[in-house]
């Protein structure tokens, strides 16, 4: 019984392995054609939740979708301001300086760290 | 035989097969059908860990969605139980800048080698494949911030669980041979790598990384045009990416099209100011500590994981179970893997699977029979051939880099 099953498995995997080997040859061997690749990247449908200051958030969406912001750990208002200023100073976000505080207030409002007894944990690197 | 412990992984594998089957239908009936089927979620084991399992990224199966644009996609951990090589369509994805070419014509693609060289060179993919000796290396590609979501206290960044890593058999040519073609001049210090991706606005620093000239010429750093016997998925860097065995993935520049030999230290943002770690053992400091020398991230550390038993699993008393997982040594081979069923009181050496080279994942396994009921804390730790062992206490730094603490899972015997 076991032997039979193994045979069936072998028969079904051999053509697949051959196919894999052939496609690899096509792609990387001398004289063979590389195939152009065209893809479509999904568009995020995640929106920032409503709140005072939400009208500034389209500025964030120039460079990245909203989801990453919403998945961050809670931050103090100062830490959020630090992140916003990193986006401005390091990555060139065209956000006027006088909107930083309002945006930090918005982000703190939707995901604020209440416990301020410990020091700030983030080191502000751009990564 | 060990059905009870294998059930969770087997179930999720079946779910994946069903979903992969559905993808074919999406091709036939359009994406809306597929999107409606794709609303599956996972909860990563930390606060704010709810994630969509996305199936709408090109050349990718089900991936944990960390960010849509630019894409950050995590490999669901079940995938690592299926083998030591991570399938291309489940390999994690990490981009810094959103202006990613969605069309690449291999016939028009060129890699330019210039800067502090005797003769600048422009190579086609055919040149690479035809005129240089090919080599293959099995190597783990791991994001510097893999496992960042587990940092305590939490830090900002991509909030990954443990799946921002993968192992592949990379095929390509040695960077050394390509540099030799251009003829590196005396006084060269670093080699800087740039890919086709750019920022959305011109003010954003282009993503570039540099390696020291000796490292770049060590014969192992390679320009890879194949991954597990197939072309790279576009989101993993098609048509070619840099492979830096043993080093964190930040250096593995994707869609690599520009190589510049420098005779002065690279002062671009991504090399000089980003991806810096404390110059301390395991890059670890205390939260809030500021008086520390920072250096560019570099060699990976050893890690090991359970793959067939999950946290909070229930094992049957008296039944023999194979506990298994994967390990890697970082910048050295896996020497030993140790397993403990009693929270680190007694360690037992695991049996290691086939060796695919010092930079690869390696399977480990231990047969286990629990005889008394109750809770158990399982631990696993790897020791690499340089003698480095995973630490008992989690390393911590403000960027969330290089986590490699001994992994633990809570198991109950009943």
C-alpha cells in the first residue's frame, strides 16, 4: 500500500520537476530569452480614521499607504511629532512646519501612548 | 504517526492549497472574485498585531500584509515547516521607496559598473550569464528588523513577527568577477549598490547601500539572477539582486543596476545614517540609553525556531512526538541546536538535517515523549560554528534590529 502511494507521488512530481528545470534553463542560460515581466501592484483601500486633523493625512499618502501608520505601537504626542519630522527632514515630505503639531495631535488621538513613565524607546532612525 | 502535533500545520497547508487553487480562478474570472475570497486575517502575537493575509500581490501566494505601498509582506510561519528552502511565491518582501518599476524588460536591462575603476562597464543579463562563471549559494535573507513586533518596549518600524526572512538557493555570478572586469583601481574603499527603485518625490534619498571593498571582493558576494531555480519574483528584485551571504538583507539591493566603486567613504543617507546599531554585544542596549557608539548593521546572528508546534499547543501524554524546526548560524554555520522541554533546565542536543552550506537554514528535530500532564515551556537555541549562542535575555535597541533571543513556546501535555 505504502509503495503504491509512493509511486503515484513520483509519477506526479516528475513532470513538475522537469518543468521547473526547463524554465530555469530558459531564463539563465546563454542564448536563451529572458521573459519581460509586467505586474500590477495592489492599491491600498485603508483610510485613516476620522478625527481632528485627519485632513492633513493625504500628505502622508504621497509616499506610503495608511496601514503601516495604523499598525504602529502607541506613541506619545512628542514621539509622533518625531516621526513626522523624520518624514519631513529625512524623506522630504512636503508638510509645512506649522502642521506638524496638528498632525501629531491627530495621530496621538487615534493611537496615543498614555504611559509616559518610561523613556522614549525609538531612536528616530530612517529605516 | 504524530498526527496530533502535526495537525495545525497540516490544516493551514490545506487552507493554502485551497487558496492557491482559487488564484487560478481569479485569473479566469477577474480579480474581484478573488478579492471577495481573500478576506482572511491573522493575529500576530503582540498588541496591534491584526493583519490581513493578502493574496493580491503579483507572483505571491498568501502573505501577511504589513504595508501595501511600498510593499512589506511577511511569510506566514507555517511555510517554514514545509522545507528549508522558502518558495519564491511565499518569500517575504520589503521595499523602502514606492516608485518601483512594474515592468522590467530584460533585453533593455543593464548593470553599470563605474567610479574608481579603470574601464566603466555596462553589462546585459546575457553578458552576466554567458561571460562569467556561475555560482550557487544557499543563503538566508533576513530583514534587519525581523521580529521587531516582539521588542519590549515596542519601537516604531515594520511591525514584523518572525517571518521577515527566507532561505533560497541563489544562482548568479561573483561580484568579484564583475568588479575585475571593470578593474578596480588602487585606493578603492567601498562599493555602492543602487537599484531601479526611487522615491516618489525627488527629495527622498535614493536607496543605496555600500560594502567595504574587501568584502565586495570576497568571492561570495554575488549578483543573483535565479532564486530556487527560477527567475526572481519582481518584488524580490527581478531581474537581479545583490546577495550578501551572512549579512542582513538591507545590503541585498534589489533590481540592482548600478555599482559604483568609491575611493571616499559613502556618505549617502542610507549608508551613513540609517541601519545603524549599537556597537555592543548582540547590538543590545537599555531603553533610553543614548551614550553609545553606533555602527552600520552587518553580520547576522544565530537563530532557531519551532516550526511544527505552535505556542499553546496540546501534546498527548505518552505519545512520541517529533519536535522540529529550523536554525541558521548567521554569518557562520549551525554547529549545534539544543532543545529544552523544561524552560531551559536541561538541554538536549537536537539531530540536524542535511547541510546545505553555512549560510542556509538547517532542519533540526528531537523525538519527545511527555509522561506527566501539565504546562511545559519549550525552548530552542542554536550555536554557530564561531561559538556564538543565542542569548537568554532578549537583545534590545531603538531601531528594533537583530532580535535573536532563545525562542520559547508554552505547551500543555494532556
